[in-house]
């Protein structure tokens, strides 16, 4: 059972009245956003502070510069009203203790402090406000390792659990579709509808997590890049597609001779992008596939894997480790193209950290999926769609992978060395908040 905690009301009141922000209070007292609100409600209920004072503190801390002389005077006056001793006021605000007798009259003269407040402070008995507020058990969701950021209220396992729930919900929705409308899950339309539901449930997860963290989408999206930068970045999708093919052969070709059934299952997990049929249901499936794969999935997946998961793990560990871990999770969701998905996720992480804009990885992700769509269409036009290829046919194209490897592997090494994030780089969310 979690141990209950108490916090001195005197300490909290003093911190609020000298202008500490909610984020600073969260860090000092190890509280979540909800915990701060609960603490303020307890202070209001006890009559130790009024709502107007809380509102004034919020407005002043949002709009004032800490180095402003007027702000400094106000904070010293608040400390006096809170009953701080002279030594603590001098230490906190960088003043000489023997100069304070000259400071207090100036505060009274210019209206920052009333004579009554000053006299009350001088005559206040020790320990008048030294009462304890019972906050109950410490917030279990708060992770102090990530600092006073919105991501402190969620953990990596919360993100992964929401992802698992989205997968389970997709399977349940597929079963309902089959039971109610008779659409088989392995049919083209059934596969397309399953993909639609998977993105819907992932979107719900993203919305819920943004609600928990009190973040707006813009806080993760970052600035809009210039079109030339976005265009150049999207060209990276071409070598990424080639790397994906090379990576698949490196991983699955040896295994295809050892465990052919497993490899055949992994490769067959890939949903058909384009179905060569004039059937109305298949045409509908093609339209849904294009909308989901090329337009919707890149946006939702980048928000989840780069905007939320990468940021959360970067705050807890470091940027490099978080890039690898989040890319692995992204790859596990694409077993048909595990290596390619990992490389794509890692490249998207590099783009996000380097440019501080989620628009770039979204654009590259769209271009990557769009190229795959065109390639699938070319296969159909040539009369041998990828989905119809047997494992033996797939094995026979090993020379294509070797040829591509000679071209794109040197490029991949150059790209990684040039763009790999330095250890001192800040994760985009923090960099944008700090204006760096």
C-alpha cells in the first residue's frame, strides 16, 4: 500500500506567493498536474488562500520576465506576506541581509507591500501556518525522472498498453464485421476495413494520451517546414524503399531455407495494396487501402511513435536509446517488413530530432508508402503481383537485393553519420519549449 504524504501549507503558500509556476511546484513536491490542482483546492477549502490570488499568480508567472525589477519587488513582497525570515529572503533573491531594512520601506512606498502586511509579518508567531495537508498516496503515474513536463504523468508501458489494446480492438471489430455483414477477414474488403479500424483505434489512443498530458497537437507537430526542405526530405523515401528490400532479404532469405513456413507466413502478412479486380467490393478495398496506407496511417503513426513514444523515452533515457527502442516497436507492428520498418522508423526519428518538426517525418512516411503503392501497381500491370508470388519466386530475386545493396548501403552509412543526433541534442518538445 502506498504511503501517504504530507506537505507543509506554509511552504506551498510561500512558493505560490513568490511566483513559482505549476511546473516548478510539480518538480519540488513530486506532484502530477492533477496533484497540483488537488493541492490548490485543499488550500482554498482551508481558507489559506483565495482564488483571486491563485489567478493573479498564474497571470503574473505567464506574462512576466523573472529579471524584471517590478516582478522581483512583487515576489519579495509576497515572501514578506508569507512570513519568510529575512535570511531566507536575502538568500532566495540574492540580497544582502543588512540591506533588507532599506528594501522594505521602498516596497511599502511604491505600493508593493502595505504597512499592515509588514507589521503582521513582524508580529506573526512562529508556526502559525505550519499545518500539514494530507495529499494521500503519491501519484503512481508520475515519473520524476522526466522532470516537470506533461510526459511525467504517463509511462512508456502506458503507451505500449494502449497500442496492444488498439490491436485487440481491431481484431474484435473484424470479428463483428464478419458476424454482422458476413465479410470475411481474409477477403480484400475485410482486410481494408481491418486497416481502417486499426487506424481509428490508434487515433483514439493518441487523443486519449494527448488528453492525459494536456498537450495540444501543435506542441508535437512543431513548426511548418519550408517546401524546399520538405521536398528534399521526401526524396529520401526512394533509398529507404531500396533499403527495405535489402533488409528483408538479409533477414528472411537465410530463414526461408531453415523455417520456410514461418517466412512464408511473415511475407504473406503484408496486406494487398492494390487488388487486380473489377469487382465493386475490391474497388472499394483499393480506395480504402490508398486512403489509409498513404494518407492516414503516416499521420497517426508518426504522432504515436515519434511524437509520443520517442519523446517519452527520450526524456527518461536519452535520444539515441529512445530512437532505437521506438523504432523496434514500430517494426514489430510490421512483421512482413520488419527490417524495412525499423530502418524507416529510425530515419523518421532522425528527421524529427534534427528538424524539430513532425511535418518532415509525416511527409517522408507518406512518400514511402506512396512509392510502395506505385510499385504494387506496377507489379499488377506486369501481370505478376507481389501477393501472388510463391516463396520460391521470392527467393529467386536475391540478385535484385544484392544489386540494390551495392547502391544504397553506402548511402545509408553516409546518411547516418551525417544526421545522427549528437548526445547534447534536445528532444524536439523540450527544444521548442525552450526556444533552442
